C-alpha cells in the first residue's frame, strides 16, 4: 500500500525513524519500514537482521511488526530482546549483520523509534539508505515471492559485557564506589552485566527499574535538571564518581565526588589521552562544539586532531575515512574504533573508571587536568529569521573578530581563548549558541552580547 509522503517523512528523519506511537508510528508502518530495510540490505548481500529494543511499553509490539516485515522479504531475524543501543551495535558487529534498535532515546514515553545500521554497526542515515526506505514506504513496498525468513532468539548481554571489559583494563583498580543513575532506562539492564564482575567496584544503583514511563525524571542527562538526583545520590552515599545514562544508554554523563557535573569535553580529552597512550600518533575526532582543550591535548600527546560537524553520521564517516582511534562530542557521545566505530556511553565510563582507579586523587582533581576553559553549554533561541540574527551578531563584534569559519553554522574566534558557535537546528526554528572562554565572566559577557542582538532582531520582526 502507498502512503502520503508527508506522513512518512515526518517519522523517517535524517538519522533514524521516530514519532508518537499510534498517531505517527504504528505497527503497519513499522512492518513496511522493516520490509523496505530488508530489501535494502538484501540487495547488499545480507541474509539476516538483528533486532533489539528498549523498555518502552510499545517496543515489543513494534519489534514483532518489524520482524514480520523483514522475514516477509526472505531474511532471517535474530532477536536479542531488551538491550541498550550500544549492545545492539555489539550484536551487529558480533554477528556481522544489519541491525535495528527500537528506542526513542531520551524522548518522552509516548514516543518510539528505530535506529538502523548495516553489518558492523555502520550507520544508516538519510543519504545512506533512509531516503531509499522512505521512498519505498511512500510508493508501497514490493512483495517478495520467495520463502519467508525465520525468527530466532539470542542473548548477547554477557558477551557484550565481556567484550567491553576486554577493551579497558580494569584489573587492579583501587576500590571505587560508583553511583549510577539509569533513569529507569537500559543502563539498569546493562550496568550489572558490565560493571558487576569488576573486582573492587561497588555499584550504587539509582532508578535501575526498567520503566518506559520514566516515573522519576526524563532520561536525558543533557538537561541539568535530570542530574539533580544523581548529584544528591553521590553525596549521600560518599561515591567516588557518578554516572548518568540516557534512555537507551548510548550516552554517559559524569559527576565528580563533590556532586559537580564533569564536562563531556573533559571526558573526551581524558579518553583521547588514554587511547593515544596505547597508539602514539593516532587520529582523534572531535566535533566543533567540544572545548579547544581537546585538540590542544591531542597535539601535546602526539596525536592528530580532526574537527567534525556535529552529528553521529559525520563523526562515524570521519572515523571510517581517517581510521581514527576515538571520537567525542559535546553531547556525551563517544566513538571507538575498536567498537566498530560506533558510540558507547558504557565504554567511555569504563575509561574514566580506569583513569580514576589507577591513581589516588579524587575525580575532581583528576578532571581538573582536562578543564582548561569555561563554557556556556548549549543555549537555544527561538527565532523567525536565523540568518538575520547571525548577521546582527557578527556586526556587533565587527573588528573584534579574529576569524570565522562555516563548517557548521558560524564559529567566531574572538582571540585570547574566546570563541562562540551559532548554528541552526535541523528540526526546529532554533539558533543554538555555544561559548567558550578562559573565565566565566568572559563567557557571560559573550552570551549577553549575542542574546541582546538576537532579542533586538526578534523584537523588530514582531
């Protein structure tokens, strides 16, 4: 059956499939996406697809529909059941087959979605397959006249944990008390399997109960409000470190023993340094929003920093093109060559645990080595004319601008360690601002100048 283009394109986005269950995403549509995906990868030689899902109430039914779509096109299905997104990537690499992860990540309970990958966890985006899938669903997925595929179940959780522990040496750690806020998401499923067997590690769980209604807080640690419970838990338990995961546990945020959030840029720098310690001269990818401390440290450690646009499809493409050993983003996505170039919040957390446990300083002192600048975090402005706002901001700085580049939006270097980036959202009428400088006062001054200019333009447009 054919479908209205607008309805399909509303849920098949640039990087994944995502929408409100029932009104935008139903079992029939998901079955058609499964069939179109199977046709895509069958044409590339695939014979089976591995499927995992998160704890959302709608996930099992949607998985069943997708599986029928896949097997209806003659491919076999391997179901791994409840999984984090990086566990699904592991299964795709282990089985050397395409995969589908059912999750809406940090979105509210009413949403669900599908992250698709080729064998070896290679991402499927708009330009690498999602566009083709969308077109087929709109036109109507052709029927397959061959034999339907089979469905089998396989539990890979223990193998996933063993594989991660093989990548980071956590033997001989000093005793560590590790507070973990799973946010009722999939880290409650994976943390015991990964960190549980580690000698000297005591996990102090918070919200490990799998519950897709997210009864305690949103599973989005990028919002500081969702770190409050972990910060209190760290202080109350005397933990050495706090870890917060998003709903599908592919992102990890770190809190130190004083309850203070650690910048994902600092985590990127720490992991980069560790990876360069075992492969001198390796390439490290960082997106343009990460702190300039990251490329500085990479150069100091003898590595090659490569700057990327924001977004996992750009990072993963650069990882493949350059053979980079590691990549990091300001949003706490961390990518590892030895993990098929895919992102894993748990693997990044293990690197931080290893660095902390092999020396005696508290985490706050350890991370101070990687925190060279102050930053604003991402600030969003709702605007009607983004280009006019950007022009007004640039005009306000005039001759004070040292340089401008346009890799992703505009990045403006103001000299003496100060810079800011303004870029538009791909999905909303927003301008996103990120500022970095040597002092908090300098950051605040830049934010005020930019915000004032945007406000002036926006007021004039009303």
